C-alpha cells in the first residue's frame, strides 16, 4: 500500500507491477479528475519516476477497449502501438496497458481516471526509446 505524502504529490518512484495501486492512491487523495501524469523509465529494472501535473483537460470521445489477451493471441507486432495514442483507452488493468506501452516508449504524459470499473487513460505525449 502506498502512503500519501508530499513526496508522492510532487513526484515519486514506483515499480510497474504496482501501477494500479499507485494510480488508485493518487486518485483517492487528489480531488482533481482526471489526473495528468508524466512517467518515465527510471533506469532500475521495472521502476519508473512520476510527476503529477496540473490540468484542466478531460477524457472524452469514443474510446478503445484494451485487453492484453487478444494482443497476445495476435502477436504484439500485429497491432500498431500508435493506435492507442491520443484517444481514450479503457482497460481493467493499468499494469497490462502501461507495460505494453513501455515496450515502445520510455516516457509518457497522460490523463487517467477510474470510472465504471475501468481505467480511463488518454496518452497525451509519448517519447520513443
């Protein structure tokens, strides 16, 4: 469990396997919705640095459902990762979605919220590795 303090609000380090809990904690302790974050690879295997950004943006428009299982069946290379950029994506697992994106990018700026039993994510900016 992540304890909310000033360090987490201004930026922190987390392991990708804990991203669902990390994002849920940020949403729980911040009144603004959606949240806007910048996350980049830290250098340590599986660890990422994050920074909470101010925003007035909203997540709206037609969305894409993301589930890793069909991608594994088709093969990751058959789906262009840019398909998931700049539009709302709905997923039950932030871990699966971000782990997939970080195969291609080393930093992401995005909006995130949790509604109707799903993560809602909109990638604003992605920087390739």
